[in-house]
C-alpha cells in the first residue's frame, strides 16, 4: 500500500487514480495526524508526502518517522522550493523530491523505484 499525504484533495484524488491504474493499493491522508496512524500499518510500503500541511506538517512527520525508526521510503512533494534535496538528506527515509506541478509518469516511475515494484 502506498500512502498519499496531502491536504489538497483534488491532487490526492489524481495521484490515487494514477497509482491504482498502475496496480498499486493506495490510502490517502489529508493531514499529518492521519498519516501518522497509517505509516505504522505493516502494509504501508511507501509514502508520497506533501511538506506544507496544517497541524503536523511534512517535516514534522519525517522527524517522527526518524525518531521512531519507521523505515519507509518517502517521496516528498513540495509546492514551494522551501526544501532542497540537500536539506532533505538529513531524513534517511526521503528518496526523492518532486516540486509541484510534476509530471505524473515521473512520479509513477519514482514510486516503482522506491518500492521495488513494477505493479
């Protein structure tokens, strides 16, 4: 299962459709608190994570994952260039960074790479 975390419900719907059509199981969380519950699910194989969200934001969720040794591959999706790949390297889970808007096929390829699945 791939967890898509973003407060933009239109974007999560589009990403869910893209991944499901490629054969992935998808779960959506619209905030960090909801995502935190799902990342502990043993079926979770990877996370697509927005950085700017109300409540627990993406950086805080990454800190929680690091503190609790939750080793899931994370693809960060950022609408603003607040975060650079160098900064995100402090989080061992982060495998890729995509700035929004991104090309859907490139995102799908990245999900396949980080999960090791061709779906």
